[in-house]
């Protein structure tokens, strides 16, 4: 298992040279705009307009170069604090999102059978009237019959949809997040008491221990983390260690790559914790003042409980951990001592390979052990901008009755008590006997027929939903079998904001007005929902009183003005700004003196930020029952014991027996106190190891992100230079494993699991754990336009559709497979 950096980057350079030779394809790329806009290009003066990139969830600020009303180039906005002028390849490719000839030109209504491809254009007024009438009919029968599946929930658009659903009376506003994000949020909830993902002060850390986090690829905000990586290298002395079975770009740029068996990341974290505890290297002051459940403790009933310290020392000695992970004992000891002694140090959870909640808890426990929570260079409480807050909408009797119904996905019920959302569970409910029918499904940037593991279940259940509406700008797999498509403007054509946590120290509110006029007869989804609310009328209309989406955004900015903090985004190099210096001394000196002036400057410069982070405000950091970091989760204990007492009272048995039964239903093999603490769980394996000798893992290429960018030709062109692949799929295999299987580099192969099979080509990659296959996510579309349809294979066809009863996300599993030459 050796690979030289020169070999890795030599392959990338060779692939880049190959791109230059693909003359015919590059000519296609140059004609994208012409294919969508047949009018000739005319020379003229250039203007640079601030905007926000939505190619991923990172929230970068960009500037669009506009000539003759057309975007001709995209660059980073140097004022915007998330990326400070940086932009990634996906950001540059945003031009192809605007001028994609496969965009839907305006609202369309299904004319033939679902999936027949027969559509008829419909005017916006008629489309809004149609959906408004159907919503009124549903509300009269039972408002819970409306389900909204939101694949882009962060920020104010998600707030608008959630408020609409509340006023309408449906409990079924369901967020369609990637599985790994849902599990990270649950882990943060159990340890910190809040759902938002934590921030990381990467720029000021001295030791970053990354468990599969895609810091330099398709992570949460790749440009921000790339800038943080550059800052670490500039100041020197900082170290990056990447733990993962496959050598990613992050691993190639790290000081140390630690290959290990897939699914064993949590075990390695606990082995590291063992050394830190055994050697007395943990932060005693933090443990004493800000942690719960580390030492053995006595509960309210007088029962002595085993703490995390005792559990780790008894369960996770280095010989045991080394056997599980295949990482040598000496390497584990070295990493542990370096991590504990080189502070501030951060452990980052990114191991979405098995979707294991206990593993993520174990990784986060390392931050608590070394006192790296709410300190410079450590884990931070997420910072949101102080936008205006509305009181809950006034409800009528119909809404109150609908909201009393159980959710269609089973989240926050006895079946999935900790789950925020469980969209993968909806098909199962639809196929069974729900307490009410689903009458309308509204999709906002959600494509379950492609992106869900249970896509086949969705296809079977689709016929039970009478009316499906999609806001997709393109005919993706789900929009193609919808009944009404209301195409959203793409991001350079619409009003939008970024108000999610930045992932770092600062709060940020990004704003962009349309850069160019809409190319076609499309309309911003928020604008449409305000019109739909007025069409429904009554309390629904009253709950959304704004006459336009820009008016809604301007109202939100009033909270920023009232907060008397922060400033319009300003020049900076990542150091201390004037805003921070003044604010820390109790001064606020804004460039605006009225809400109207704030609104004007937000449009001109692209956003507002507050660079000040106040450390030591522990009420912001921990929202657990103990007010501390919980090595032993009180929230999980309360949930289990509440249901156990209820079932015991109903005659099921003793409370203890019922609690054990509930833990088994949560698929936790750990017993006793260990079940409520960070620990390692073996992943579910459906396939027989004898018949399926290989393991399969997956990753997200930077070019494709979550799969939404697969219809942009520039990104298909730069797909995988490390294995010399573009415009196609592949499976990576270690050359030694390939020789054992008599598979040559480039052979056409079939990957077979108990859940499905896909056909692709084998590509040798030395940076992969032996006996493991690796496939990219984001390919294998059956729709989504000419540059995505029919390219490669959908890797999720290999994965069993299981729902984790703890998180509501796809269940943790290892995928075993066999490889067959075709």
C-alpha cells in the first residue's frame, strides 16, 4: 500500500493534457450559450455584478462578468468572507447552468401518461390557479395530504416553505438532506443539544485529524476549506492527517494519509481516545467544567453508571482496535499523542461511508478530550445572521387538525423518535396503510427518483400520489414524471440569499439580485409560493403577507439593521478587520444609517458579515439537559426510557426489558451504559462474504458534488483526471486486487451486490485499500438533459434501501460485492 505523490499528481497532469486534446468536445462547450440563446453575441462594455454561487451548499460570493446582457465569466467576489475571491471549478461552470439548452422554458403540464414525455405549455397565471385550486381541495379533505420535499432547506426559502406548510396545516414539510448531513446533525444534537452542524476554526488550528472529510473536494464549503488549508501551510507548523480507505485529494495533500478498513473509523477514534485517556493527556479542566458522563457517576435512582473513561479503557485497547482497523498499534499511538499534545487540535467527522451515528459520536469525543470546543482553532458554535424573526402564524381549526396528524415519513414518532426528517421512509408508508392519503407532492430541488437509495420504492409508490409538482429548472428523473413543472429561475436570474452558518467563526448574510434578465419564461420559486399562498387565501395568505420575494428578503434584512452589529462585507485577507476591532471595543460604525441604505449596499457589495466570535459563552455552545458536552447522552437516555416506561405501563414487561428491546430496535448492539455513549458498531452487511468477497465504498467528485451538476459539460470534461476518465463512470480498484481477479486496467466489468448490479470500466488506483472497490456518486442519470442522461452508472443501485431507526437517514451498512469481467 504505497503511492508516491509524484505518481498521483503526474496522473492528474496527464489527464489535464488529455483535456486539451479533446477538441471536438471543447467546441461543444464553447457553443453552450449559442445553443440556448440563438441571438448573436455583440461586443460592448463589461460590468461586474455581485452574486451568490449555488453550485454547492458552500455559499461563496461571486462576481459575474456581463457583456450585452449575457454572463461571460464568473470569478470570486474578493469582498465575500466565505471565499475571499476564490472560486472552484464547479463555480466557474455555473455559466452552463444558465445557458443550458435543456432548461425548461416555462411552466408545463403533463398531457399524456406519466413518463410519456408529452407536455403542454401553460401560463403562469393558469398554473398558479391550478395548484391553488388543488390545494384548496386537499385542505378541505385534510391538509396533511400535502407533502413538501425540500432539497435546499437552508436559508430563507426553506423558512418560507416551512411557514407555508404550518399555516396550511400539514406536518409534512420534509427536508431531503444527504444522508451524511442528517447523521452529522443528529450526532451534534446528542452531544451538544442542537441540530445545526458545528463550525470549525480551521485557519487557527495546529492539528487537523480528518476522518474522511472532503476538505479539498466536495465538502460542505470547499473553497473556504481550501483557503484554510493555504493559511495553515503559510503559517507553518500545522499538521493535517487524513484517515480514509481511499487516497482522496485531501489525503494526497495531507502530511499523513492513514488507510484503514472501511467502516472502522469510529473504532480508530476510540483507540486514539484510549491512548489519550491512558496516558493522562486529556484536558482535565474542560472535562471537569464542561463535560458530563466522562467519569463513573450515580443517577437519580442511586445506580452507578459506567462513564466514558471506564468504557474506553475496558473496551478499546490498541490490539483490539488495530485488528478492527488494520492500522498498526504504533501508528495509532503516534497519532493519539501528537493530536493531544499539538493544540489546538480538531477531529473532523466526514466518514459517510457507513452512515454510523455511534462512529461520529466517537470522533467528536476526541475534540472534548483535548478541550478543543469553543476555543480558537477548535470546534465552534454555529453562527447565523440576525435576520428578522416572525411569530408563529395564526392557525385556523383546519390547520390545527392537520398538524395533529403523524408525519408521513415517521420522523419524531415512536418509530423514528430522534429523526428530524426521513424522506427515504415515505415510499414504505405510501405502500402500506397510512392514516391519511398523500394527495399532492411538491418537490423543491428534490429528485428522489434519482438521489435516494430507495429510488425503486419511490417509483412503485409514485402512482399513489394523484398530483406531483416540481420546481426543477430541468427535466430531472422526478420532474419527468410529475404532473406540473414550475421551472425556477437559475441562480443568476433570481433574487436569493445565503443565511446558513458559514462553517467558520463569522456570521454572514449574502444577497444577490438578478444578474441578467431571465432567459426564458421561468419564475423564482419563492415568488410562486407567495402567489400560491394568495390563491389559497385565508390564514395561509395572511401568514405570508409579502407581495414579492424581494420584499420578503428586504424584510429579513431589517433584523440585521436592528442588531447593531457587523458591517457590509469588506476588503480583508483573513486577518483582523476594522469591524472586528471596533466591535470588540464596544463601537459600531456601519456604512449605512437606515434600513433602506443597508438594503442598497447589500445589493451593491453582495452581503453583510459579523466577524466577531465571543468565546466562553457556554449557553450558546451547549443546549443539552446538563448544559455540557455529554459523553453519555441524556437526550438518548430520556428518549429510550420514556418509551420503555410507556410500553411497560401498557403491559409489555419491565422497564429494563422494554429499554433493551428499544435499543435492539434502534439496531444498537451495545448494551448497558455503552449504548448511550460514543462507541463502535459493526455496520450492517447484507451480502455473504464468501459469495461477495469485495467491499464497495463511494465518494463525491468535486465536479459533480451532490449530482445536481452532472448536466454541465465543463464538469463532465474534468471529471476524474486521476484515473483518466471523463464523460463516463468507472470503478477504482487496487492493482494488486485487480491482478488477483485477473482484471486489466480499462476492462469492462460488472459489479454485483445482493441489491443490484452496475456495469462500468475498471480503473487501477494504487491509493485504495486492497479488497475494496470505489465508485463515484452523481452519474447514471436516466434524464436531466443531453449532458447527463445515459452517462455512466448510478452507484446507489448497489446499496440496500434501509432506514436507520435512530436518525431516519439511510441505515449504516457495508456493501459487499463481486466483480465480474464482461
